[in-house]
C-alpha cells in the first residue's frame, strides 16, 4: 500500500527512463541539425534579427536607375535597352513589367529566360550593364573637402582622407569612424586610430574601403570648447 501522492517505484522507473530517452533524442536531433552557415544570396545579410557575415567578393546587385542591354542572339527582334524604374521594375517587350532590383546579373538572366520561355522556345539571353551607379565613398566631418567621391580601385581609409583634402586642424585623428552598411537595417561602425598609424608609420590596420562606405572625422576636444574660451582682447574691448 502506498501513501497518497506517492508514485509507485515501477512507474517512477518508467518515467525516469522515458525522460532520459527524450532528453537523449533531443540532444541527438539538436546535434543532427546543421550549423548556421552564411547565406549564398548576396542580398541576405540578416538572419532573423541578427546580422551575419557577408560574402567575400559579392556580385553587383541591380539597382534603381541602372540601364541594361538585353540581347537575344537567335531572336534579335526582342533586343532592347531597359532602365530600372524607381519601383525596381523594368518593362519588357512582349511581356510587361518584371521586378529586378536586388538581384545579380546571372540571377536576372535566369529570370528573363524563365519569363520569355512563355512566348519563346528555349530563349537565350545575355545581359549587359550599360550604365550603373559608380562605386563611391563619402567623407564627412573635419576633412578639407567633405563630400561624395568615386571609389576607383583599391582605396584605404588613409588614402580616402587624403583624397578628401586631409585632416582639418580641429580633427580628432585618433577616432576616425568608418560606417559600413550591412543590410537595410544594420550598419557596422569601426573606430580607427589614424593618429597612431601615421605616427608609427604602420598601416597594417588601415582598412580597405567598400562601395558605399562613409568616413566621419569628429572634432577634437579643444575645438569643441574653443568657442567658450575667452579671447585675450575680449575684456580690453569691453573696457575701452
């Protein structure tokens, strides 16, 4: 006879064994799940609410305002030049509108061939970027010539500052900020000590820019309080 509320030994053993197997099965299924890997899609840099690493050497993504040459080697009557509209669509001859913003050129070619397969037999299409947004970087803050600059070839942060007119006397060389967009929702920020790099003549940590990067050079502490420091002749002017 067992006390009220007590669990018989046989049932307790069965329950314990069941929980043990359930926990083992959960661990096995968890270990069988593949580890999270970086997405192969160039535009997918966020998984859920967390940013993930971007691809190395990502392909160019079609943007608004790009001009595309569509060539049909076997059906040249469909050759056309189209412009990506502000809503991300292009208007195709014989088909109508097709959304193309945010895809690579190979992906666009695949979409076009699939779309034209509805009216052509095994269409062969080549896509050429006739005009597109040139790579650029932006320099702001305490540099000689703040603004937007074309990114030509491999350019580092120190080179970009030189292109932007160098540092102003009020610049804080030790805290240059490099902003880099990871996705539509995420921006990474890197603080660089260019004063140390240039002072030690060691550019090992001089980062290379990517298209769309923005540099911001803040003011140093002295320049921030300079407007509030009394000038030597201020009281003389008041006295006279």
